[in-house]
C-alpha cells in the first residue's frame, strides 16, 4: 500500500482578462490555491480551488496548519474516507466557504493522483458518459456593459459556434434589463440561448416582477435570483414562472442541494466543484440531481468541470470563463463552440510549472499532524 509522503502548497493570484462586474461585486482577482500530493510510489496529483478576490490566505492557512499535515501517511486511494475525516476535523467551521474551498484543493488532487496511477482521464474514471459538451459564454455579458457591447459579444460567440450566452441582470430598473436583453435577442435570433444571472441581487417581489419579461424573451434560465439561503422564496418564485430557476454556486453541502430539490425550488443545479468541497461531493450532488430529473450546469472552473460534466448523463452546458490560461501549457480543445475532453490521465490540466514557480514558492508539508 502506498502512502502520502508530502504535500506542496502554492497560491497564485490571477487577474481576470476582462472587467467582471455583476449585481453585487467586482471580480478584481482570482486567488487560486494549488495543492500537490506525492505518494511513496512516486505518483503525483495536483488539485486547486479559487476565491474571487478575497479569502485565499484563509484557505491557505487552513490547508497548511490543519488539513495538509493530516494527509501525511494516509492511503491516497481512500478518497471518500479522507474527505469525511477532514470534514470532521473542521466541523467547527463547516459548512462554509473557506472549509469547502480547502477540502476541494485536497480532493481534486487525490482524484488527479488516482486517475494518473490508473492511467485514466477523470471523465472516464468518474463515469464516462460523453466526450464533449456545448459551451455558453459568460465572459462578454457583465452588468456594466452597454447593450451594444453585449450584442457584439453574443454575435462573436455565435459566429464561433457557441450555442448560448449569459447576461448579467440587476440594473436599477426593469426597463434597463429589458432593453439589454431585447437587444441581444433581436441580434442573435430565436435559436440562440440567452441565460440570465441575478447574482442574488433581487428581493422576491422584484424577481417575480421581472420574470414575465424573461419569459417573453425566451430566456433559458434565471440564475441566482435571490439570496441562496432562502429556499422558501426560491420555491415561491419557481411556482410563479415558467423560466427555469438555476442555483448552486453559493451552496456548500449536499444537504443544501437536497433541500432545494425536495422543495422544487430549482430546475437547474449549478454545483461548483470548489465550493461544494471537491469532486467527491460534486458527483454525489450530480447523481442526486439526476434522481430528480434535474440538469447540472456547473458554475465557473471550466477546465475542471469539463471532465465532470462529461462523466454524468444529466449535464447539458459548460460555462465558458477562462481561468487558467496564464498558468497552463495548453487550454481546452474547443471546436465550433463545443469543448472536448482530454484523454490524458488525471484532471486533464497541463500545468505550466515554470510559470507557477515564478509566481509562488511552494510550502512543503512533510510531518504528521
């Protein structure tokens, strides 16, 4: 039996390529914790998570002082057992974002190591449902952009073969959101999907007020219309509109998704592999959603979500927001708006280690907790 011998920790701060503003925040950076696990057989696995501008040092501190030391001497094949043991160690801070993001860095590294040792790409090891998936773009749909800029980006994406775009909504008056969305619909025609994202910025009454406008424009879904912890309000909204309600990026446990699904409060599950705590719980959420006949369309992290959405049967879309271009040697293969999985064993991410070492010196953990 092999055991984990040491762990390396890095954090790099990635500046977004474009200005990203939504209804509640501005994305100024992507603090990206990266964790590499080594075992006694000489196998290596690398995982990561992210924060939007703040909280990265807290994730790193939890990894360095609490979680990573407990990996030393462990059997790396006990992925579910390790995940549960570490969740218990952090029971005083779970369920929550910092703990989930730290667990995700470890869990994704363990899956990468296991897949590499087995000679399998993640999409096959986790299910192998398909080898490609359509993309929709969010990168040109931010809230501060003019209707003209939104139209230009949507047309560019459509010409590139993309099948849909997401537009941020939450302008002060409904007429502003209507004008922006109408301009895009008129430009792209009826066969192109337009999704919307409120980023938890609406009250229930305002979300209900804006829903008929979204119905009229044939909007594909209404994402995060309300604060994510308000299941009852999402249930009421879902019952009042034909527009699918999408939630998940701000949820951190299997049980939270269970509550939404049981209440009929969401018809699109956007489980985020970093915020749920890794691949292990992500797959459990995805399979639970399948049992409810609900589609999975994950949030962000397209490079890591690509093999996961291709592992399961109930995924239809992958969100296009590049994150890792500056620290990888090659990007995803995209042809005519469709992302194709890698058959390289592991997560399918080819890290640029020279660039990573230039950005951040690793912290090495070799001792038991």
